[in-house]
C-alpha cells in the first residue's frame, strides 16, 4: 500500500479495506507515537462499522511503541478535540467525516487539539508508517504501554453548556437532521435533557439512529440535495430553525423557518458579532472564501478581521499566532478560542440558538443584516489540467480585473466589486470555484463565464 494515496493535507482518508485496513492503522499508530514522542494518547471513532477495529489496531501500534492509550469509544470529532484539550493528550479520531460509507479515516492532533497536518508532522508519520508496513515494526527495548477506556459525553456536554447559556431563551422548536451520524449521539446530550437540565428547546429529531451506511442520505449538508428532507420538515413542523450535522458532527448547517439555508458566512458573521460583544477589539479569522460581509461585520462590531487560507490547520495556526477569539469558514467549520481553537459545529449551533432565542424575530430577520451579497457556493469541476484552466480563467476576466492575489489558489477582484476564487482541492482531484457579487444576476454572469472556461472540452 502506497500511503501517499490516503494521507492527505490534513488527515488520512481511504476506502476500507482496500486502502485503509488494520495493518495500515497499526503502522500509523506506531509512527504517530514515534514522531510525536508522546507517552499517552486519546483515541475515538464515529459510527462507521470499521471504526472500532481500526481504532483498536491503531492503539496496538501505539502501545507497541511504549504509549498508553485511552479509548473514548463513540465520539464526534469535536468531542475528541474536547478530550484532547481537557485531558491535554494527543488524539486520533477515526472518521471519514461526510464521505460515503465505504470510507474511513484518521484525524490526528497534538495535545490541546493542535492539528497535525502535512507540514506539522503528518508527512513524517506517513514516511515512518510506510517503512513499518514494508519492513515490520522494529523491536522496542522499553515496556509497552497500557490500554484503558474513558467516557467523554457528559463532560463534553457540560463544558459546551458552560460556554453558551441557553436556559433563559424563549422556547424554540428545533428540527435536527443528524444524517445517521454522530449528531444523533451528541445532540440529545447537549441540547436535550438526557444528561443535563432540560432547555427551552423542543428537539424534533431526524435520522438520529447511528448508521455508517447512511440509509437516508449522505451525511454531507454541503450538498443541497442532502438538506431537502430537513427543509421540508422545518416547514411542516412550523419550526423556528433547522440544524444539519455532517457525519462526524464537527460541521453544522442552519435552515430558517421558511426552509431556506442560512449561509455559513452569515453564521460566521453572527457568531463573530456575539464574540466581539464579549471581547471588543478582538481578532477574528475568516477564510478567503467567506462573504465580504464577514470582514465588514467584524469591522463594524469593533473587531479586527484577519483573512486566511482555506483549511483547519491554517486557520488554527493563525488563530494561535494572533490570539483570535473566533474563526469561520465557508464550509461551515467554526473555530473557538474557548474550545482550544478547534472546530465545533455544536458550539456554533448553540450561539445561533442563543441569538435567535434572545429576541422576538425570525431567524431570517435576524440574519438579514449578514446576507449582503449573492454567492454561488462552492462549485467543483473535474479537469485534466487544473493549472492551465486557472490561467485561462484569469485571461478571460483580464479586461475587468481590479486585483489578483494568490493567498490560496487565485482570487480575482473585478472592477464592479464582484470577485471569484479558483483553487485546486487539497483532498480531491477537483478545481473549486466560488463567486460573489452585489446581485444574483451579476453572480450568475460571472459564474457562468468562469465555468465555461473551466469546463471547456
């Protein structure tokens, strides 16, 4: 097995068992301990059938290199980050997030939920694990580690409740689509009354049964088709809001009472405003794909907007560098300094519920001030020569280009205030396009012009 095919920029992800099996997990577990030189690690897995065996094999590899392993069992990715932060342990989360059922993967972090990416240890882990697969694990001249288990759900729920107080909001009807993913495990604990005091929330659950085969729809709310059931249910139930979590529940998408999606940029702006109300003048991170409304709102609220590349490892590194209070991405990843700078869809959802329940208006009325521009959303195209297509797109808009930057891919600012970004995916063979303009008509015009060049045959 060539591990370069499954070790991506931010994590490990592949088809089980063709690309990722117990031998691979065992080798990566051993390499993880060797590279990080950690005496103790935390592991967890989502609801995919292969999770327990892969997690246990990873633990065997880690234990063989002298590390103690604490297994948390079923968890969302942000619960693993909570454990890494609260227990001060490096962590390994077995999940393939929103990918189809045949996939699994590993998200790795250092103690305090500090990410391990391609430039921060993952390349060394891959090379060492590859060597172990080819030649076997060398003899270890010190005692092996020990295996133990822990439970995180209660302490995770209590910690989130301590960050956002929902006890005094007005009653809300909330439809939650867990997509048969880990939201079905965490939502009842955090927002329901299973473990803690009941909140003024009526939770209407959809697809809460944990099932890694995803029998109802893929647990990927970024695809509009996967929101259709939730949108219809919100309207039919007369609910105030809908929430959709991805497979490992580290992302959350929001639907208003009319069934319309609230853009992740609007959620970013809303949460940023709430965090800045607590800490005026703070730095707030946003990636370069978020709406222009995000830095505008941050500035209006007295904060300092800081623009970054796409991707959690970049966001978290920049948050640490500038001590940012919050960060948001167009993909509905939301990062909080109070949560070890890690991403958590649940905490973002709680902020939206607090804002909605703290006033009398609808969610659409609440978020209207943050939805200032027309955006295309991310449009993916499979192309043979991505670099050449990027050059062609730049040439196509040359006559109306106002600015160009290459912070992440190529962002082209146009003379009328519109902008488009084209970038090559770090995890898939795709070219990604995002467009924003002051009107829907202009957005469509720019989008279609770019796509005609990208997809020309």
